[in-house]
C-alpha cells in the first residue's frame, strides 16, 4: 500500500516518462531526492510518469513510445543498476547507438554532480547540482516533443545542464537552504517503512577531504 501526500496528475495520455532508480524499489522509496523529483514529474501537466526500479515488474510501455528516462545516482555502484535496467528493456548502453526510436536518457544526483565524466558515453545529458527547479524546466522542454538534437539544443541553453562532448562549462545549481524537501509517498515496502522524512540540512560544513557531502 502507498499513500500519496500530494495530488497526482491523472492524465495518462501525456508524454511517456520514466523515473528510474538503479536499485531495488524499497531503496527507491526511501531516496528523498529521487522521490521528490518523481513527485514533480507526477504532478506536471502533460507528463505521464512511471516509476521503475531494478526489481519492478516490466513496464507495458513500448520503448518506442517512451520519450525520456531519468536516472538518479547516489552511489558509484548504482551504475550497475543502470546497465541492468537498460539491458532489461533492450536499450543500447551507449548514447551514440540510440537513434530516434529510443528515448532520451539522462541522469542526476550526487554521483553525477561530483564527476560526470566517467558516464558521458552513456547519458544524452546530465543535471549538475540540485535538481528541483531545473528538472521542471527539463520536463517543459521534453513536452515540446522535438527531435533529440533539437531537444538537446534547447537544454544546452539552461544552467546546470551538461551535454557530453558539447558543453565546455557548466554552472552547478544550488537551491536555497530554506526550501526543504520531504517524503511525498508513504509505503509499506519502503526500506524506512511508513516513515515520513524531512530534510533539515543539505551538504556538510565539516569539509572532510574523503567525503563528497562537503563539496557538492
């Protein structure tokens, strides 16, 4: 059972969009950043959003009808889950091998913000920094239903978007500290079962050299 703490967009005829989490669903439901962006997509008019994880039942949406897939990467080993999901749906790993018959595939999250370069051959574009506001702009551009190259041209105009092999400089996005996020869905299968979580801080002031949280 899931309890939504928001009012979703009920139009299922909009642009087909997946929010993908490269690990099991119980972890996805406990990932505050991922779930908050899913809430944004699920409340955006003209977007028909589906949540998928590595252990989700296979979607009934044909890949050719899908416009985009967004991945959220919190840990380096999450990339194995990216490969697993791409393989599951018969999607080529490398962006150069995906023509107009395949959706745009992009990613964000701490791993991507820290160092996007190891992943540039796999994603069509990446979000650098905090994603709450830029994600809304990305969705609005996707709703225009342009070709891939035209979509990337529009995305390239936005701060915080890195397009591999094209972008030479990216401004990392940072949200205002008073804009906290919280659990949008309560679930019995979440790793933190039926638990409401609220963000009280982002990053860390201690600046330990080994810790990513101090620097992104």
